[in-house]
């Protein structure tokens, strides 16, 4: 008597409700009941039937009940290829609806989490070209262990696809280096902080590929109309409609969409944030960033994942992104709004970084001019208001941060996971209470759980940017009239002190950044587990401590060919099976270079310069390093090395992980 459903369907729902209350873990399928999702309406909804739309189409119309110009397609919630019964355990309310402004990473992850609960979702996106992969290639994004674990807890299919298509960087040594000399300043081990807590190992993946994975999953769960293109949300309001509180999104062209909640995931220039906290200016970081991606195979790609090269008021980041490609970012301190003449970006980059080590200059030169992009770097200060009634912020709209920690997208994924879990838990409680869900309380609780961690990582990202941009290798740098002191190559006190602090603080920072969200994930049901295929393939995992401690051992582990070159003489390849006699172009003098214990050695009497200073040998022989300058018969030779595959197949043809998995299949059985 209290249901709008026909009697057979009403009986089915009553049985479903009874079994769910008595045996909550038992799965009951509702696929045989037309027009029903697999969720149980609360007692409050039964007492007020007009709040229970009787079909997916009717519920979709509640999402788009007010449109000024055009009708919005209904939300399709039919069975799909990725699992027709994936929402059948969801205890959500049939009429719960959520609007998401912004179809970026955070918005799509949230949409997946909500659709799996059987909640009506509409994603309003201003421009879908990034999701569809159109336009300029935007480059990779780092998805670190904390975010990968959140994806695993949210949706195993998405996680597996990201793990499969991403390039692992956390299985190698990473860290900070001096920009000019290339010497290590501080190494990072991101592998053990992850696996010790049962987390996936950090990957990088194309932003477009990641968004395509997420968008495809949204479509599989809810239909193609879930994400609506060309909808720019510019403001919101809240009002009571038919006795029910609603959040209403207003678009640029006057259309209006209403739902139980509105989540602003519309990025650093968020209109929802602007209305919620008032006008605020984005903070210019004082740095412009050049970025590019190129076919390039570093000599030590098997042992090193990414590096940050440091200089005074400039720094350079390079990272393996898989498929024989390297992504790089070059940061330089200068006013915002600068532009380069057409076809002159690489020329300017070489003016800025031309005296830096080969890992920087060769990567720049290997990048086609048309693939070099430039943008100014902005962030926003942390805010402590993310929620206004039924409206909340998520991702960059709440905590846009600098890219130095690689945690911007990761924080958005954590936000989306937490909000999805909180909504699910409140819907469960509302069924037990037999009352309507307290969505205002849900959003306040979400803010309370996320604000401290997001603000802390925002601060760490800013600190990392400050440290990278204020690095000084030698005394005299940045001192104007006193620059002449640099010729003596006296280590800068700040460099020495900073190196000491980083050595002991970085492991603790990584433990918290990568593993600090593990408790919430385990509380949501994710078991600590690692993938055997994530283990290091370029070297034995037991060598991590050795490589972290000893730069020379890390250098010797590279699968590389070494050679000497000069302006006058042809390249001289150094032999690893004997002694190479290096002669000057005039033939007036020669130098024997021998190979022993993985290093190329010259006599301690040979003049070798490193970072502009003569190297003092304390033994009878001196081990060469890339970038060393060696004088033979008055002719200057530079020591260089390249990956062993470059001579045969060229740059960009070596897929590190695929090659090693073929060469060492037994490693998958360890």
C-alpha cells in the first residue's frame, strides 16, 4: 500500500530488504526486476513515494530538471560489458544523485566510485578533448603508490589497467643531482616505502591514457551520457525542491542541473571555489616551465628512473615514461607571461642549460622543436573551507599545488576515494536509521578527513620547489660582484647542510607521503599486497642499499658503452676486455685506458678534470666518470657513455621492462 511499484516487484524488494538486513554480506541480484537498481530504499523514502523516481530515466530527469535551451540526455544505467552486477551489493538510495563539475582525473575517479554504488551521477565537463586524446600530447603524470592503492581499493579494473599501461619508475634509484656536474646530491628509494606497506610501486602514465581509462570505465558503468561535454559550470545555489534540499549547478549558457550534492572538481581556476570562498588570486611560482618528450635512451635507464637536476634559480627534471621515451621539464625563474619567438624554444633552452651535464643537454637536443611546450607555474595557498552545505571541492579546486612532489593528481584520487567511501557509509547508516541521508554531514566529514593531509603535502611541494630553486653548488653563486669566488669551487654551506638534512629526513617524508593513507585504505577493505612483477628487473633488489650509498657502484651497474670524444679526433670506444690506447690527432702522445672491476682506469699521473677541478688520485689508478676531461697530447677528450642498445638500434627503441622480462623470465617466479 505504500509503494508505487506493482505487487510482484514490491514483494521482490521486500524480500531483498529483509535478506540484506539479516545477512548483510549476502548478494541478491535485482537484474530480473525492470526499472530497479540493486539498492534498497530507506524507510523514509517509502513513506514519501514522490521522492522515489520509478525508472533510471526519471531519476536522470531529476538531475537535469531545469534546462533553459536544450534537453539533457537521460543517464543510462543498463548492464555493461565490464560486469552487469557490479552494483548489486550497494546499499545506496535509489534517488541519490550527485553532480560533478569537471571531468578531470579526480572527477572521473569519483564518478566511478559513485556509479558502483548505484548512485545517479552526471559529470559536467567544459572540454572533453583531453579525455578523448585530441590535440597536443600533454605528457605523463606520476601516479604514486598512495594513489595506485586508492585506485585498487576503489575499482580493481581501473587499477589493473593503470598498472599494466604505466611505466614503473619506483623500481629504480631516483633523486636529486647537481645540474652542471651531474653528480648525485640525494638519492630516493621509493620502492621499499611502498612494498613494506603492501602498496603498488610508483608509475608514470600519459594523462590522456589515464583519463581515457577512467572515462571508459565511467561509460561502462553508467552509459555514454554520464559525461556531458560543452557544459561550463559558472555558479551554484542551494534550495529546497519538493521538500528535498538540492544543489543546483548553473552553466555559462544558462542551463541548470540539480542533485543532492554538487562536487567542484573543476581545477585551479574553479568557478565553484570562487563563489564558495570569494575571489582570490592564483599564486605565480616565479617559474616558467618548458616541457618536452623525446625518443631517448639514457645510459643508466636500467638502474635510474628519474632525476631532478639542480641549479641556481633553475632546475631540470627527466623521467623514463616507457616505450623508449623520456619526459623532461625545465624550470627557469622569470616573470610570468613570457613568450619565445617561433622556432626558438630549444635555442633559448640551450642558452639556459647549455653548460649543464649531458643528461640534460642531450635530452633537450633530442626533442623536436615542435614538441617543446611552455607554461607558467601557478598554485594556490591552502584553504580551510572546502564545503558549503551540499557543495564541496575536490582536487586542484581545493588544493592546487606545485608539481615538485608529483602528488597533485594523487591527492585528487585520494579525495575522490575518501568522498566515495564516506557517501557509501552514510547511505548504509541511513538505511539502519530509517532516515534520510545526512549529506551535509558527509561533506563536512570528508573535509575533516582530507584537509590536514592535503595541506601538509601542499606545503611539502612548496618546500621542495623552494629547495630546488635556491640550490647553490659553490660559494659565490648569486652574489653578483663576488661571483669570482666560484672559480675556487668551494662547496656552498647551504648545499652541504641541505644534503645532510635530506639524507635523514627524506626516508621519513617518503614513508608518510606514500604510506600515510594506508590506514584509510585498509579500513575500507584493501589488503596490503604487492605484485611480484613490480620487483626491480634491472638489478637484484638486495643491491638497493649499495646503490643508495655508493655512486660508483650505481655507475658501474649501467649497461653502457663508454667512449672518449674530442673536437679533432674521431670517437674512441673504450674496450671492456682489455686496454684501449687513446692517441691525440697529431699522434704526438697516447694514453692507455684499462678496464678493471667494472671501471675504466687511467694512471694517477694523468691530468683529469672533474667539475672544472683537477682530480686528486690517492691510488695508482683513477676511475673515470662521464663528463671527465682528459688531456692527451695537448688535446682535450671528454668521457661519455651511452646505453648498450643505442649503437645497434638507436635511441627510443629500447623498452626496458619488456626486454628484461623476455631475457629473464625466471624473475617473474621469485
